[in-house]
């Protein structure tokens, strides 16, 4: 059997974390089994579906690297297919025309609730002839008995068909409904596995009955437990960002989010870090947990820091540029920016944080932290700074090793410890007493800018000395 899975979002907003995990599990299962991963846009809700939402979903899928093999298919372009299938059910006597108005249905619903009865449709149009000129919806005849769902994750679940009302498959305006579209699409597109959130579990028996009535084989169902916030409530905006692209804007790397989402409900032993190929190689539905995963922002941040530390500076440079542009700092991809990134990887948990940490390298001037300047930019350091400027000027190769050699010679000659020189120099170059390692920072900053800032610091200290 050739495996086929699908991700079928509704384009009524952004791609959220839960949807992204569903897409990821479908993608990994298809890739693991050398199958096909299909993208389908369920846009039959014309009033709420927007092109902006479609674009946002596609952008998020592309950013995460969840490349699909077929699609995107749009349900709004398949109405004729749904109507043909509804007509076939009518012809077989497995569906019927219902001319009950919305007002009538609502009144009966209220009456049923008052009487303590389930507010489901009472089937009064099942055997009633509908006059041709009356508007009507098409309802599916739910047969008696029970429907058994053998779910890969949830196990066996039994539903009494008497609790399922005769569901509408075509509205009175001839537009199809969700459950009907899903079955027709999954069947005609050859889906072998339906992997989705367990908020759909109550739709499954309805869809199984439709599969049977239409004469299609059932797919394998796997319902994923919901993602919860740390308070064990369903994940929502009050727990933090739920949009995939919000994490891009916050400076997360796509594979960090993919790795985290993969582990949110799935495991392979105690392993936490997975390359993309490892995820594909090791993924199976058998290892998906039955319990809801709890979204932990701190763990995601830890993973992101790990991937930043492990990523080549050249790759991070390209990703960093938009964040620098947001801060109105011009930067071009090249050796200098890569050298700067290399000095910042250990201390930056996100690209946003890295961009903030990089500003002292790239801005024209430097603003001293008053407390740091008061402590370290002292007149007694002027002579050491002038010696340092002279020695650095004479360097042809402005490498870490050469810079370190200059510092070592000055420390030895003057009998000083590194901190006595490095901290004042750090403040002179960055404005702060905290920065990357002094040698790698100076090398990344470059000869011209380093000398310029050291000379400015000498002038600052001379003013303080009344020179």
C-alpha cells in the first residue's frame, strides 16, 4: 500500500502551533513510509476564508520546511464533486431532502432541551415528499446500530448511532458541509491515513458511515491528543504566542520549533535532539502518546539556543539580517558579519537577542554605560590605551591570535593582569562591561573601528583628567 496523508487547514487565520504539529506528524509519517504528503485547503466557509490566511498558512508551512507533494487543493474548486456524491446518495435512498427551516429547527432544539432530550434532528423529513419549488437541504440517513472506531492512538471506541443525527451534507444553497467534504476528498484523493487532533474524534463515526454509504474503503484513523498550556488548559493566546510565524518574528529557528513540536506528544527513547533526517527515520504512530502534551516555552527556548550554537555562522548571518534591518542597522552578508555572529552564538538564545547583542559592532558610535565608564575609563588607563593603539596599528593580520599576542606583550611589560586591561578596553569598544571574549570581539570588530573607538576613549579619559 502506498501511504498517503494530508494536512487540511481552514484558511480563517494563521497556522497555529496545534495545526503545525498535525501537519508535521502527517509529513513525517508520509516521509518515513516513502509515501505522499498532500496539502488541502478547506475553504468552503466562504465568509470566513481569506487569501491572507491562505498565504499565512503556506508561508508557515514553507518556513517550517514541511514541503508537500501534491496541492494545495482547494475545496471551493470541488463543489461539483461534492454535489455528484450527494446526488448518488439521494439516488440510492441513503440521503433525503429536508425542507425544515432554520427557525423551525431552532424551535425544536429549544423544546428538546427544555424536555431534557438531546437536541438532535428528529428525522421528520425522512419519508416526506418535498415539493420541487421548496428550498431544501440534503440530509444523510444515519443507519441504526453502532459504529466502532479502531483508532491507532486512542484504541477502540464505540459510538451508538442513535446519538448521531441525520447530518446535513448539502445546505439549502447547495454548498457542502464539512463532514461530507472531508470524506469525499479523503476518499477520492486516496488518503490511507487520517492523522488529526482529537477534537475531531466525534466527527469520525459520522464520516465512517458516509464512507460506507458511498462505497469507499476506510482510511486508518489516528487522533492526536491536544496541546495544553502549563496550567493544563487548552493552549491559547493567554499562554503566549500560538502562531507559528510569531516564533519566526521572535527569532526562533524553524528546525528548533519542528524538533520541539515533534517531541510534544511523540518520543524515541530519551532522545531530545533530532536532525530532520532523524525525525523522518525514527517517526512512527506507535510512539505517539495518549496523553496531552504540555507546551513549555522554556524548553523551546533551550532547543533554539542549542540550534543557534550548532548552526554555521554563515547560515545565521542570512537569518539575522532582517532583524538588524528592523533595528535600522545596515549589514551585508559576508565574512565580517559571519565573524560577528560567531562571537554572539553562545550568548544569544534567539535571533532577536543576537541582533540586539550585535548593535555595538554595527552602529557608528558607542554610548558608554555611565557606571561602567566611571569604573573603567579612568585617566590611569590612558598610557596603556596609547600603547595598545600603537601596537594594534602595526598588525597586518587582525586575527584573534595576533590581537592576543599584543595584549600578552603589554601585560608582561607592565606587570598587569588581563582584567586590568580587558575591562577598560571592553567598555571603550562596546559601551558595556559585558561582551564576548575580548580577542574574538576585537578581531570581529575589525582594525579600523577598533582603533577609532580606542582613540575616542582616550579623548574621553583625557577630558576626565582635565587634559
